[in-house]
C-alpha cells in the first residue's frame, strides 16, 4: 500500500509512514519513527528507503528488511524503467511539455505539505524552532552537498544543551554484522577497478560495467537525497558524457515524472540506466533499468544494516540521544529550504500559474481526502487541456 501511494519524495514519504505504520498499523511508535528518521540522515543514500528498510528490520530482522526494501522500490523502478521505453514513441514534444506543465509546481506543493506536517511532528519547543530556522536559511544561501551533514552535526550539538532528556532503558541490542560493511567496501573497490579497466581497454559492452560503478558510487556517497542525486546524474550523463545518450529534454521529463510516480526518488536510476543503454537494443535497455535499480539501492541496504546495530549502542549515551531532537529539527529546516528553492527554480520570473498549482495541491492534501494518485492525475489532465 505504501509503495503504491507514497508520492512527493522523502519528506512526504515520512508523513505517509507516520500515518500508515504508526497511527494505523502500530508497527512502530512515533518516537521510534523519529529516531529512525534522525539516524538515516547521518548516512548517504536514499533516506526514505533506509527508514522503511529499518521498519522491516525491527519487525523481522535482515531478511524481512531486504524484502521490505524490494517491495518498496519495485513499483517505482518498473514505472521509471518503462518510461525510458515510452519516451522513444513520443514524437510531439509540445504534447509532452503540455502534459507535464503542472507536474513540477504540484511536486513543490507536496514538498510544502510534507514540510508542514513534519513541522507539527518534530518541532516541539523554541530550541527546535530556532534550529529549524537556521537550517532553512543555510539551505537557501549555501549550495553544497556538504551542507547537509554539517548542519546535522551542528543541530545535534545544539540540542545537547538540555539536561532533561535521558534515554530509556532497552533490551539487549542486536550484534553488529561486520560482513555487511566488508561486502559494501569490496563491491565498491571491485566495481571501480573493473569499470576503469573496461574503460581504459575499451572493452566491448563496457557501458553496463561503467553504469553499475557510477550508480553504486552515487548510492554510496550522496548525502541530501534525490535533490543532490539528480544534479549529479545530470552532470554525469548529460553535460559531461562524450556521447549524449540522454538529451536534456528527456532527462528533465524523467525528473518531472519521478515526482508523479509513487515510491523513492532514487528510482530515477532505473530510468537513466535504461536511457544510457537503449542504443544497444531492448535487451540491454532492460538490463540498464535493472542495473540502475540494484546499484543505487544496494549501498543503502548494506550501510543501514551495518550501522543500525552500532546506532543502538551509541544512542544509549545521553549525548547521542539528545542529538536526535536537533537532527530532526535540521531535517525539517532543510525541507522548508528545499521547498522554497524548488519553487523559485521553476517560477523565476514569477509565474502565477505555478503559485496557484502549489497552493491548490497543498489545500487538497491538507483539507480533503482525495488520494495522492488522483491529485497527480488531475494535474496531468489539466496540463493536457490547457
């Protein structure tokens, strides 16, 4: 249900998880969800995917965690991979642009709603409000992927100026699985070596090997979620690539539709992988979709399963426990900052239609019970009609 209805990126996914897994199903408590959300902000990779993986892990260990991740990413990766085939049959670019006219401002409306909901969940007193405001301002004016981990560290430090909150005693933590870390490191090194060897020696069909290395590296090093991943992919496969396997127009269509589809934003790797290998034929295009999906999410799985038992040991310390409140406040500030930046990126010079679409989306989410997929469909139809 979550994988088919979670629209709007990691911030909106968190709101959906709170509603479905905390309020309705009672799989975890609100405090546990807040803790998981704070923890995954410390790791590179897909944050919402890591959060839902850990919900599975807490309920049934590593096996259920892996199955949970697969169920979560499968619909989105199939849809985005299918889009790489669909674009080949679109000849009228004006039709395409018209269809997606309101998708971007609609997506910003989703961001605004999720930021508002997260504000209600995580901002509980004046200190967290100040941390959130500071993180929002820094996000607005400093454009660097290193901003996110630095803000998280600062937020955790500031929230430690309190002597009222202490960790609750818990049961025996699960043992640390060192094999997960070793597997992550071995794949990272081996993929890099094979990819470079194939490139230097110009091996036949070297592109799939390069593709796996690129996406595994992205999934291993990207902090800040899809908002950082998408610019990196654009630079790698549109701007820097000697052979233009993806046009800027096709790439932007993919980034718009990933907001319209349910599931993780990182599923755009399935689309890009298919586009990169489509010149080799349909079989390789399908392979590219699979490579993109596997390589981008595998580091997130290995890292989160390795570091979570360590986190369970660290959070028993008062300093780490108190830091979680500040980390969550920073995340909310980044959400507000990203929402403003996204709106400005599509509305400068000012576009009143985008503002109306954003406000309508927010109001539909906040004051109506219309499901998210219906809202997306309405804006797609509106784009066709206008």
